[in-house]
C-alpha cells in the first residue's frame, strides 16, 4: 500500500476515471477532428481516402519533395542532438556526480535556464552565433542541432539526474575501481547499464522536442518538419494534417516507451 493510500489522500477509482476521462477527452477531441479532416472530400461533404493513398502514388515524391526532405533533416537533427546530449551532457553529469558534488547546483542551474527563456528570445541571442557557425560548418539544416542541444538541456538533465539519484553511482564506481577497472570500463560496463532508463528517456525526449520545434528553424531560415508542414499546408492542408498526425503518433509512442522503461520491473513483467 502506498503512503498516499495510508494517509487517505489518494483519489478513489471513480475520481481517477473521471479525471482521466476529462483529460483524455481534451486531447482526443482535436485529434479525432484532425483524423476526420484528413478523410474529407473537400467541400463536397463526403469522405475519401485519396489524401492518404496519394502519399504513396507515383508523383508523391516529386509533389511533396520539400516535405520528405524536411523529414530527412529532422531525422538528422534528432540524431545529432541526441549525440550532443549523450557525448557532452551525460559524461559531464557523471563527472560532477562522482568528483565534484559541490557543483551539482551550478550544473543544474545552467541546464534549467533554457526552459525559462522563450524560444524567440533564444533565437535573438543565437543569431550572431550562427553567423559564425555558417562560416565554419556551412548552412546545412543539421547545424540547428547546436541550438536544439541547448533547448533540450532541461528535459534531458532532469531525466538523467533522476536516474543518477536512484542509483548508488559512487559505490558502484568505487567498487569497480577497487577491482582494477579503469574509468572507460567503469563507464561502459557499470554505470551505463544502470543509467539506461534515464539515458533512453533523455534521448526520446530530445527526439520529441526536435520533431516539434518550429520557432528556431523558422527564424534561422532552416527547413525541418514543422516549417515544411507550414509550407505544405498552404497548398495541401490535408497532407499537412496527415504528417502532423504521424509525427504526433511517433512522439506519443516514444512517451509510452519512456513510461514502459520507467516502470518498476515487476510492473513491466505484468
């Protein structure tokens, strides 16, 4: 029995059902409306599957070239952003946790700050920086990953930090070191397996943020999934709605996977 149940503060089954029903309805109504919209036959008032089957037609690749290019850009952006999180943020957090525990608050403050800054303000500060980035790395869409790495910092930090707090990282690393393991071995065979849940959650959240970002890409004149959806919606709103639904389904699947990985082992077995 949980502490909330013992204290009598946990809502009963009916209350939980009502709350979940209201919240589910708030999210379900616009999604159902979008699904219905993708099957509408223009102003005729009927329904058709032409909008869906047109995506696999012979002319689809040419007609929606910008959209498929944007999907490729977003996939590359997601991969590079996740790499930034795993190669820079994760080792830094482990190092601070093991060797410099007094710097935890400082690191937390640095990682949480981006969530307090509106995206439009963040872009204004990044614009001069990207003038240098263009000269060094070119103007490819993948360079947005540098900005996205900052955007996802709060979410990735919280996911990894919660896992670090739940695992005796110091004890495990000291035990491995006392047995003769070097630091790369400790990181690869001892720490990462125990931090898998937090690392995967940070990676999936980073992918979800990248797929849904619009402001930074639009102002910096880069093409990603959201900016392409806006352009396509001006000529074919049905296709834009279809791809928006597919992106939403992908993000929802990632969040379900995070919840599945974050559940206790006995609940996952059930």
